[in-house]
C-alpha cells in the first residue's frame, strides 16, 4: 500500500508553503478476465507492517536567502514532521553540527509552539523562549517539568547561506504538535512481589504497565518493542522485572510483523540458545500485551523468533495472563445507601440490594467501604472515622471484626476510605496528627505502619487506592491549602524507605494541571479518573495518565457537584459518581443516569 506525503514549512518570510498530498497512482493496462479453469494455487501473503498506508508529513528544506530567524523557524517546523531521521531538519544545520546533533536525546514540550526572536544587533544569535510543560527523555519516558524554557541558537554562513552551528540536542515543540506526533503506549513488565510472591501462586505473571511515548506514524511497533527491550524505566525498575535477557535486541532490517491471522512475529538477537523456555514464553506475553497497544488488529498470538527466523516459543492470547489482575474477577459496583449500610448494584444496573453479612445491616452506620478483589469480604469505616471493620460477604458469615482504631476521629479526620490490594491486604490512612499509612496483611492481620518517602512534615494522606498489581498506590495528599494526586511505588523486602519490609517510595504528581483534586479512582492499566479543579477553572471530571501526562480525551461531561468517583479497572464497566445525595452511572450511551433506589447514596466503589 502506498503512503501519502505532505510537505510543511515556510518558503520565505511570512508565507507558508501550500500542503501537497501525493496520492498513490495505480496504472491499469490491457484487459483482464476471470479464468474459468485451472488448478487452485496457494498465494503467499507477506506479513503486514503496522503503519503502512498512513499520511506522512514532511518538512520543507531551506530556501536560498533565508535570514537567521527564518532558518530557525524552518528548522522548528521540520522537527514536527514525520521524517524518520530528521534529514530535512539537518539541512538547516552546518554539515559538522548536522552530523553531531542527536534529535533523540530528549523532547521538550512547551505550552505553545516556540517562536524564535533575534536579540540585540547580533542577527547570528536567535533565542527561543516558552513555558515548559514536560520533557520526554531518551528512553521515551514522559515527566511533567513546569518552568521557563530558554535556548540560544547560533548561526554562521556556509557559501553565503545561513545555517545553524550551535543548538541543544533533542527536539522542542508545542503541546499540540506533541499530541499530534506522539502517543502514549504501555510497555509491560512483571511485578516483583519479593518474598510475598508465594501468597499469590501466579505472582510471576502479574503484568505492570510502564508508559512510554512513541511517534505515531514512524514505526510505532518497532519503537514500542525497542522500548520494551530496553527494560523498565527508572521509576518502575525497583518494583518490576523483565524476562528479556540483557542485550536482547531486534534483528536489523527485520522489523516486527503481524500476519493476516493476527500473529505477531519478532526476530531477536542476543538471546542465549539455552534461555529457559518458561522465560521465553513470558517474553512472548510481554510482547503480546505491549504491541497490542499500537497494533491496528487484535493480536491472536506472539511468536519469539531467532535471528534466523525460526520459532523459539509462542503464546496465544487465550493463554496470556491479563495485565494487573492479581485476585479474582469481581466486577460489581457498591455504595452506601441512606441507612449508611453497604449495598451492591445488580449486574444490569436496574436495582440495588444490601450485601450479605454485617456491613449490609442498618446498624453498620458506615461512612466509607471497600470490597476485596475476590468479592468475598468487605471493609468499612465507622461514621465518625474511629473504627475499621472487616466482615465476610458470604451468607451467614461471621460478625464484623474491629481491626483498627484511630486516635483522632472526626468529620475531617479519622480513618480514610480503605483499599484492598491484589494480595488480599487492606490499606488505610489514619488522618490523625501523625498521618500514618497502614497495611493489614490478609485484611485482618495486625496493622503495620508503611513509611512514605517524600511525604512532607505538613502533608497528610487524605485518601488512597491501591492498584490491582500490588506495586502502585494512588494517594490524595493535602498540604499548603491544596490537595494533589500522587502515585508511589510499593517496595517490598526492605528495598524502599527506612528499610521497612513494605514501604512507599518515588512519590510523583499525576495531575499537575489540577490545583485541587477531590477524588480519584483507577480506571485501567495506567489511567485514573479524577475530580479536580484546574488553576482558575471549575471542578471537572477527567482522565489522567500515571506518568503525569493528560490524555487526548476531553473532560467527561457529568453531573454537577461530583464529590466522589469510582471506576473499574475493567474499562467496559460504567463509571460511577457521587453527586449531591445520589449515585449516578455513565452508561454505554454516554448518558448519566441515577442508579435506581440510590437516593440518598454515597461513597461508590468497585472491588479494590
């Protein structure tokens, strides 16, 4: 299939060249007829390369007589093209700098496209300034980095034509261009659960998403696989592992391919001949889920091939572990009804009913609750935040057990809403003067304080949700009059803060564009849904990514006065919101509807 080309750029001061699309031309000669006889022959079909048939945008080379500011402007526009190696952009540089310049060192994302300007009388020095939002490093990892961007470009004349001879490595572009050119992709690695892995027999198969950014139209599959082979990013490295051996790489000029049956084939070199088959199959699972992010068809299988093209191993989609899911497949929604007891929404969403056991009785009088991921137990916090109860959800189950007390109960204090991880442990924050994060092994074990590295002395954990993979926790943290959303990694075996057996480390802001966050819930492998207010804005419901970048999705139109939100990690299930004294759900028709019999209702949750 052919590829359409579009040229972008300037052809002189103040004039942008017209975009020209070159459509593929097919020439038909002679006449053809359908044969009516002859043997049936197999026609081989070449594996399809992802990205074929897309419209590509290319920059315009420099024109004669361009002034220094125009040269820099043309260079910046060439950076936003789909030129694989930025050959057009290099034409704006002197030959020596063109050879040395590394466009892949980093990408700086600005709020608006950068504008070059000449300062003073020195026309051979052009400055760029802008409001920096983030950077993407050489390993494709996005990091919010608000501040002022400033760079100086030096120019000299070559045969009477201005060319850039001094500039920083990497790319710089506005956020709109960045969103058009790049996309977020999850690479998948295995959770490192340390000594606690035996508590979950398939612990080695728990996949954790590690988001990276790749170019949308320039070999997205190849770039994604290379990012996977590079191993986990620095933030995830302490809590995950990969099954690929060090030095594993794609065979040159043999890109990953997907055949008509949806089977992915990846040729690798650097894999020892005696590499264990179990590790090879885990590699295939990593490839299947990672490449599925950028493939245009559903993958049926992932095949790990040798450098020569022979099969080392293969794993079908049916046999591949799903990302994140540690414990059970409970998917029912829950909330507290007007009597402050825990109720569940029936599967078709048309009615609710009290849960079995002590927390479903009127005398429960709860202000928040959480259901274990296997759906067999629930935890609830008393109305004044003083006590955490755990009870079975089985019919005829034992009475609730008080497993933890807060030393500082109250309306805005006491225990936060609890959260279950995939290992069956229960997490909660005590919002007393010490602001402790606590974990109860098995849900009813003795509470252990979990150190949180990077938590300020004047900051307090207001709410938390642990991801199903057991290695990430999202927390609302208050301080300096604001509440922000941050995620931390859960490190085990004394590898994190203070040498504790289990600790939280690596706190980072997830929604820097929001000045105040009031509620958050996991909503997929590497996405959260939040209720927050941007600077000088009004509260809104929106999705954010765990690396701190925003999605391309607009804010979710929703009911007014949303104070709570709940999403299932299974993205096919409806979003829930607490609004006023009711609970509403966002159905498949994109309309919000009150859950029948939900008024008054509060604190909606899915298992977890």
